[in-house]
C-alpha cells in the first residue's frame, strides 16, 4: 500500500545539495531523453547505478524528477479513496512521526503529497496513485521517526519507476519487481545521505515491519515480489560503501 499537522518541535531539514546545484549529469545507462522529459531513469540492474559517482546519480534524480500531480488529478484521487478507515485522532508520538515525514516531503519537493494514516492491522507504508502516502496505524508504533523518514524516501523512489513497476506487476515479473524495489532502496539511501540523514535507517525500518507482520500474520501472499530482508541488507551495505567512497 501505499494530514493536519499537530503541535511539534519540528526541525527543518536542509535542502539537498543536488537541489542547489545547476549542473545536470546524466548517466550512460539512462534511457535517451528520460531526464529532460521527467520520465523513468532506467537501469537494467540496480547495481548499474554504482558505476557512476553518487553525485551524478543525485543530479539524475533531480533532473528526472516526475512533475507534480495536477490539482484536478489530486482531487480525483483523494475522492476515490474509501470513505471510511482513515485515522484522524492521533497521539503525540504519531503526530511527531507524521511531522518527520512531512520534513522529508518538503526537503524533496513532494510537499504536494497527501499523507493519510489508515486503520489496517498490518504494518505498511505505500504510495497510492503517485499522490497519496498511506501509512497504516501500526507503523507509527513499530518504527522510529528516522526509520519512517527513510521508508517515505523509498516510496518517493517509486515515483521514478511507476510505469515500469506497474508493467512488471501486471506481467508477474517477479525478478524485475525485486530489482525495482532495490533501486528504490538505493534512491532512498542517496536522498537520505544527501540530506545528512542515516541511510541504514531504511533497512532497519523494513526489518521491523517485516518482523511485526510475520509474527502476527505469517508470510505475506505477495512476498515473492519483494527482496528478502537479507537481500536488502546486503545491497544496502554495497550502496553505503559507494556513498562513502564514491564508487
């Protein structure tokens, strides 16, 4: 899967360094014209992005960022959501977590997203229709603020691969779906690193959510479409070394 701010001592995140830069560096593995048109940056394999310096990939993400949803489409998407199930009464911890999510959205120019907490027993966070960040209520108790910010950064990554992901899902392309999930992990890690946040928070959050759901509900029906926690940890280690050393 993929609200009014409460009172909080909110700390502003710095603008990503790439957002202040005027240079645009395109990677050779990107489909021709993708960045200029705001289309999906295409990587045959998530590890392909490690062939260029991290700064080049940050610039690519900026250049290829999809356009914001129009007001008309946003209204249509929000109206299509179920009339019941949204959680509107939240405790201070939950409100503080949501404020942290909005920091990430503002820092990445996604403050036009709608953010909604929904009353679902499983722990999950997902981007619906490239416009609404849905967070189930258990997530707010399972992960830390930093982990929730990292999970939101992963969902932002899905914007870049939206069409390809939908195509792979319809075609039951399990291998490609796993690769795209790892690519979104890498995008999240790059975003967090560029904001001075901890990239490892993503896998920590994923592990907590996975453990929470498996302990209560067993294996998920769509588990085969996602990398295992171990696979994500291994890839995260490679990405973090790349971020530290530039290769």
